[in-house]
């Protein structure tokens, strides 16, 4: 159930509008879609690993100079969030991966999120994740009832902002730039990088003060 709630809030925050007319595969009541399993898995990795997310924020700061991103990274790294919020994922053939079938079954059974395959018979090209109007309302209701879940809403919003315009494959390649991630043995948990990223933050702050 924890996975189902997190995925619902992720899809709700990251889904794009369906367009007019909606895709033929869209289920009745759909209001948005998150395209491709690769994108879902990569966004979920950063959601579950605040140390890697903070490192990505430092990358974005160094690329564009947005001090707000540096401040976000500092808030994460100067707290216990990288340890308390960390929920490791497996290193699979295409990077970070976690079987989501059980959580998605819970969401589909409640009419909140539906996975649809695109492709030809016998050959799936990609999976898309359709959020329904009921799913969007339930996401709002859950956060209203459990305000602690606002953490996921805010984090997904920032995650969507800093990954805008990048597809799942591009984000996968970006994650592989971290040596700890790339060197993780197949089918084992990807290790933490919090100590290294905290050191990187200190170096950036000192350089800025020099």
C-alpha cells in the first residue's frame, strides 16, 4: 500500500494532459498520462533516494546557476532525509528498477491509475500510465487526510520541474553517470552516496564564498 500511495502521488504530479482528442488507449475517465515505464522508474528512483536527487540538484545548479536549486539540495543534505527517506531500488538491466505490478494492481483495482501497452500484437513498445479523475481526487484526499504526504507532492513538483524536457532514456543515462550506481552488481540494491554529496555541497559553498 505504501508503494501504491507513492506511485499515485508520482503519477498525479508528473502526468501530462491527454490532449484533444485523447489517445485511443486512454481508459474512460482518464485525465492525464505518464508515458513510458523507463520514465516512471527513473522518477521513482530520485523520489526514493534523496541523496541522488540532491546530487542532481547540484548538477542543475552548476549548469544554470539557479541558487534556489542549491538551497533545495542543502536543505536535503543538512537534514536526516537521505537516511530517513531512503528506499533503495535494484540495479537491473536498464538501471534502477523495482517491480511495480502489485502497487499498480491496487491502483487499477480502485480505478485510480491504469497501465496500457503500446505496440503491436506480441511486441510491446512502451507502457503508459493513465491517471483518472478519481485518481486525482483520491490523491488530493489522501494528502488532506495525511498532511505528512505533502512531502511527496512537493518533491514530485520539484522533480518534474528539474527534469522537464528530458525523456526516460536521457534520465537513465544521467543516473548512470554516478559511479556507485553504475558499478552496482546486477539485481542488488543501489548504494547510498550521501557522504560524497554532502562533501560536494561543502566544496560548492566554500568555492562560492572564496
